[in-house]
């Protein structure tokens, strides 16, 4: 399937994947991330249940410690 | 129109009214590292009325790669960053009132420092301090602008207590994993980009405009960026910003406090209250133990075996070459005092 992450088109072999799985594949720490799925902000508790399918759009931001 | 600010006044977002407002404002910057330096320089050039900049560290060679206010001379003399920053900022714009405070920002001095300011800028490099900032700004209802950067990426979020989600609304634990600038590194462009977002939000607020409700994240090397509107995540039961807040990070501790500077093999030891502490007396005492002692009036540095002690005027000490906090406490008691 094709999805869009942070403005970039990404091709995945899976036909369906959860937000939790996607974050893991990006190595993003779930507890310090904020995810918008098709313009809808997703609560952390819902990461594992929310499914991403073909054509979906995601914005992922996360907290950074340094400075 | 004053020539110095003419280009900024021409910018429609600020104008001469905005410029006049800036001159009346007081900004507190916590941390005078890379982000703190970059924000401070922009705000001083922009003509903000007063800047207070607080930092617990001193200038080292590894800072010169990106911490724009410092020079080789500062590293050679191990000047506290707050003092070096104060000098540079005054030289840039003598019309701005600048106060450099070479102390740690902690639960005990936080309220007094934040009380009278218009906005706070986060120039820290750790979440311990950020959660103290978060609690005190919520308690005193002062807005602040979070910023963080690492490697080639960075992020920024403006926080208006009670109106937009605070740090605690967005994550409820102190992240310990993940790298720091001392382990994963950082490049100047990531610093500058993060600071640019922070200063822009700060200027908007100071000139009476709304700050962005979006959290922005970017990678300047990979050329990626993303923004998410986070207002919906304001937590009505938040322990820091809701009506039932109890400000968990403002709880005061007693006695010696130790803190590990991660990735640096350094422990900071801070005394609760020490009466009659003076660097001069310590200098006289320590000279009987080691000949490797030097000072610059702001701090005293001495070496014992493989350990380097850097002692500030308030008795706070950085012990380099150690990563065990209880061992550091013992060394502190042995050489510096109770
Ligand atoms: Zn909150």
C-alpha cells in the first residue's frame, strides 16, 4: 500500500498496519510522540488499535531532549 | 524609526507598535547552551527590553562548534556560560538590560526567577529541568516555548498554560531513554532552525499576537518537516496545568542533591543551604591537597587524581570523571564541605 508520512510518499509491503507498528518501524518512542492520522489526532492508548490503510496520511512529531 | 530596528519595523508582522511593545518586555531564558545562545542573540538584536539568562555550566571547547555566543578565550578561562553570555549580549546591544545568572534552575529558585517575566524560553538540554519549567510556568501562568534538538532534527512547541496542552498533558513520564547531544551529536543547522521557531513564537507573543498551536518537528539534513495541532490533547485532569494541579516537579528536596549529566561522565552536586561558603576559603584549603588549582573569580577548578572539580560561587560543584552519584556525594563532603 501507499501512504503519506510527513509529506513524503511511502510504499509498504503490508496491506494494513497499526500506528504502533509504524512507529516501531521508524524507531520512534511512542510515549513521546504525537500522531495525526488523516487530520485526526490519535491518543496514545489508541496507537495499537488504529489501522493504517492504503492512501492514508500521517503526521508524526516527537519530543527531543537535547539543546 | 530607530535605524537599528528599522528592518524589523518594516516587517508587517511587527511594525513600530510591535517594536515599542518589545522594548517593555522581559524574557527569561533557561540554559545558555546552543539553543539558549541562539535565542538570546536574536532577542537582544530584536530589541527586547530585558533578558535574564540562567545557566549552570561553564564554557568548554566542545561548546564552540555551535554555541554562538562563546569564543576560544571563554573556553580557555572556563568562564561560566551565564557570565560569558552576558558580556557578549551587552556588546551586541547595550540598550537591552541583561542579567546572567550562573546557577542551576531548580525547584527552589524557580518561582522567584519566573515571577516577573513575560515569557520563558527553553534553552535546556534535559527533561528534568523542562518539567520544572513546565510546573512553575503553569503555577504562575507564564507562557513558555519548548525547544529541543539532536543530531539533525529538532522540535518546537509554544505553551500557554491552561489554554494549550502543557508538557505533562503530552507525556506523563520523564524520558530517560534516547540520546543526548553528548552521545549522538548535533549540528549547528538543527540548533538554528529550532531557535528560529522558538524566537518567532516569542516575538509573536511579545507583540500581542497568538502563538502557533502546532507542534513542529523537522529534520534539516533529511529535509523533512511536520506540524500537528495539539490543542485537543489539553488534559482536564493534568497534574501540572489543570485546576487540580499539584505541581509534582516543584516539590523541594533537602540536603545535598546530585544529578548525573548523561553522556558526560559528570555528576553535579548541589548543597541545600551552605552558610558562609566562599571560593577564596576553599582555594586556600584545597591548595594543601593539590597543586592543580585555578580560578577566574567566578569558579574554582581543581584536579585530584583523575577527577576534576569545578566549584561555583554558590557551592554547586561539577565533578568530572565519575558517574556514580553516591561516590560524588562523598567526594563533595570530603573536599568542599557539607
Ligand atoms: Zn497539562
